[in-house]
C-alpha cells in the first residue's frame, strides 16, 4: 500500500483565482481533487505526472490553468528523473544551458500565473526545444507537420513522447 499527501495548488480561471486541495497518492497513483467541491474528481495513472497531466487536461476543459511548476513551458523531465521520482519531479530548463540537479523542481511547487501554459503549449515548447525529436515524431506521424492538422488525439500525441 502506498502513501499520500495533501498538496495545495492555485489555479486560474480567467481573472478568478482558485485554491485547490489535492490528495496525491503513490502506489497506486491517483490525484483526488478535494476542493473546490464542484470540481471534485479522482484521476488514476501510471505515475504522478500522468495523473497531473490528466488533471490539467480536465481543468483546461473548464478554462482553468494550474499555477505550479509542472504547468510551465520550460519544465519537463528526463526519462531517468521521471522514473526515479515517479513523475513528481522535473527540470526547469534555461535556454542555452544544460539542466543540472540544481534545476530539479516539484511539479506541484507554486509559480506565477503569468508563467503557466496549457498542455498543448507546453508540448509545443518541448518539441521546439528538441528539433531532432520533433522531426522524428513528424516522420512517424506521431505529431503533425507544421501547417497540417493533427491526425490523432492530443492525448495519443502526449503518450508518444
């Protein structure tokens, strides 16, 4: 049986600030929205990041962005860090610099609302920062070529990374 912790995260719906209380559990991996009550739900996944991204997708459908490090366009994880942290940690990338252990952040750590983006925008920023990977994924048909419509759902495309 795993453990869980309560995490407080701010959200933004237009100009309205929301306060979320989440229960994050590992083994099995779930995120349960405890507050606000009208958005209460439980999301399961293979790791914390998968649950987090599914929660973001669900909230984005309501016009809400989470104001935490995992929602920034310059935050993403390496495969090894992802595996070791069960998806809970990622790197804050700085243009032109290699990420180090000093750049590791908790995806739930707070950040300013002006620094967060949608999942789609975050994915585009990641692919723009990795042009060779982007070309490989375009060649495989996993992401659309520039100027073309997507051939599969955004969720399928996210899983291809």
